[in-house]
C-alpha cells in the first residue's frame, strides 16, 4: 500500500549543476537542483532560481548563463557555492575554482566542471517562491576525458555527475547502467 504524502517539491534524483551568471570580470554561481531540459528543437532548459540570488541579478544583466556539471567528487565545493551568498563573499577566490570565457555568451564557464552549456535566456516566468528561466542552449563543451569512444557523446560513467537527493539533503553519484533506452521496452507485451 502506498501512503499519501501531499503536494511535494521532490523528484529523485535531481542534477545539481552550478549555474553561472555575469561576466569574466564579475561572476557568481549557485548550485541549482531545480533544472531540466524542457525542449529539444531548439534545445532549452528550465531553471528555477530564488529572486534573492545574486546569480539571478547577474544573469539578468547580460541575459546569459552557463550550466556547469561538476563531478561527484566535487560535492564540498558545490555545497559551498549553494550555501554561500555571493553578495558577501567571492566564491571563486575562496574555493580556488576558476572561470574561463564562453564561446558564444557573456556569462563565463567554470573550468573545473567537465561538462558545460552556454545559454541565452528567452523567457522569465514569476512562480511565487522562484523565478523560472527558460534558456536556449547555444553551445556545449565537454572535456575529452568524459566523451565516449566516438568522441561525440558524454560518457556518464566517465563524467560521474553529482546528484542531489531532496528531503534527506544528500549528494550522491549515479549507479550502473540498467538497460538500453528505446530498446528494452520493445519486449514488453510480446511474450
């Protein structure tokens, strides 16, 4: 039997990239678990940020942002970026993490993150506790060490992305492959 839990803001697991706004000269980043792909043509992300975030202020100045996927081993730095205000402290100076210019947008990328997306904000929606940004992905970058044998796709095992578990407030890593998508379901109902 399942127990009713009421309305929930939890989905398991959630990615926890660092979203960066600003410029190479003045930037801030925060950890964001409320993020996901919402369209493929053109590729777009939906990102929910609190109005109070300095990162959001910087994103609004240029209308651009980057999404930087950290490794699971970087949980401490990601947690620091998510729990420290950029109004009071220079997160990059304190963490030792560094910025690099993006190819197509003003917002910089975070060098230490092996997978990055450059985005332009195309829409902003007020949602109450959060602001929803719809951002078009205009470029992506990956370290060669996290690419598959074809060199054209990210190997998730090599990336070893950090994920967040809401409720229990835990960071985790992904487990092993279960099955091939768009294939394993073909056998259902045929037996």
